[in-house]
C-alpha cells in the first residue's frame, strides 16, 4: 500500500513540474515602444498600435521570437529600431495588464507625431495549445471576395468564421472610449456563448445566412440577428473587433443593457436598431484575462477596423 501511495505521489509531482505545467507560469513583463503615426491613421489608432507594439516588444525581450536572422531591425534616421512584429511571432503571450498603459505624444524634428507607450503586464510562455480559427470581416457582401477592414459610413459589416473543431465563440467591439459592446451572442440571445460546429462556415450578422443545424434546418430567427451598419461622426474612426473562441464552453462577460439605439452610439462606429449589451473596457479586459488563464486553448483574435465618414 505504501509503495502504491509513493508511486501516485511521484506521478502527481511529475505532472506538476512537467514543461506544459511550467509553461503556464505567469511572469511580470515590461515593454516600451515609440510609434510613428502614419498619415492615414487616427490618433486613437496610432495610440492602440503603440500599446500593442510595446507589449510585443516586452514579450520579445522576455521570451524571444519564432523569427531568426537579421530581419528584425532597421535603421531609421540613424537610430536602430525593431520592425513591427505580430503577436503570433513572439514566444510569449499577454495575459493581463498590471496597470494602465502610459502613452505620451510628441513631435519629432520632421513634424511626425510620435506615440511612446510604456506597459507593465503579466505574460506566459506560449505553448501553442490555442486553437487556430479563421475570422474575416466582410464589407457589403457575404462572400470572401468582400473581405476588408476599411469601411465607409453606410457600409454593411459581416463576419465569416470557421473552426477546425466544435466550440464556442463570442465577438466584442472596442470603440475609442472606455466601453466595450457585445456583438455575439446577439443582444436578444440567452446563450452563454455562441456554439459552432467543426469545419462549418458561418456568416455572422446576416439575416439571410442564418445558423443551420446538422440537417440543414434553421436554428435562428431572423428577428434574433443583429445586423451591423457602419457609421462615423468624425472623418476617420478606429474600432477593434475582438473574436474569442474555445473548444470549451465559457460564459460571456457580465454586461448590461445599454440604451436603445436607432442611430450612432457614442464611441461606437456601428448602427444597431436594438438594445446594445455593454460593459466597461476594464471589466472586459479582466474577464478576458481570467478566461485565458483558466483555458490555454482559448483563442483571442483582435481585428482593427477603420471607418471613413462620407463627404457631404
């Protein structure tokens, strides 16, 4: 009996100290990045990119990258700086901020607007357990030839989605203020998250292409679906679409009913003829961090979009 207990104890210790378990240990990371605003960007868009690149720079220094060779740096105005990397090119992943990112603005001698972001956050080594799904935004059409992330006021937005396994998905949008709005599950839905089947193509926000069951029967009422029409109250607006997927069922973030919208919701470049579901950005980020800590197979896909106001 004592021998059996010892074997069980040793087995548990092996699991606890296995590379997979150790890889999930969270560490504190700091990052800094100077981002030069492009001519066709809004300040909100440039600020968000500066924060993203500061996080990536911190992850690069802490965990390294999947890229080898000398192609990671370039010389600009006599200063060596790293080129923009994507989140999938670093060997670590952001989990949650420990404090609000600090961002300052300044003009360089050439008149360029520079955003300097300083971040401090929790991160973990990437162990590649997250499921790779496909999510593409569509403009004024429901086929992949309509893919795009740049919209004009009055454009219709759809999302094409496909997963290699059964699972659950939710979609949110961050505006330029501190509010996050839930797009999926739909505002009238009682689902905790939107269930999808493996290798099945979905087109969200379309009343014509409603969700169907395995036998082709329609599972959604067209009255349930929230269609999205893009609007902009300033010449150019920036939003971020957040797609979250897991093969494991999860509950959406706790939100509340917003005001009934018949036009543009302040800080949100979408027209919704229904009652919005919303929550503060800080609460959304805390919820997302907890979900990703609990579930290493959860995928998070941010998609930045720009909306141009039509000239009258």
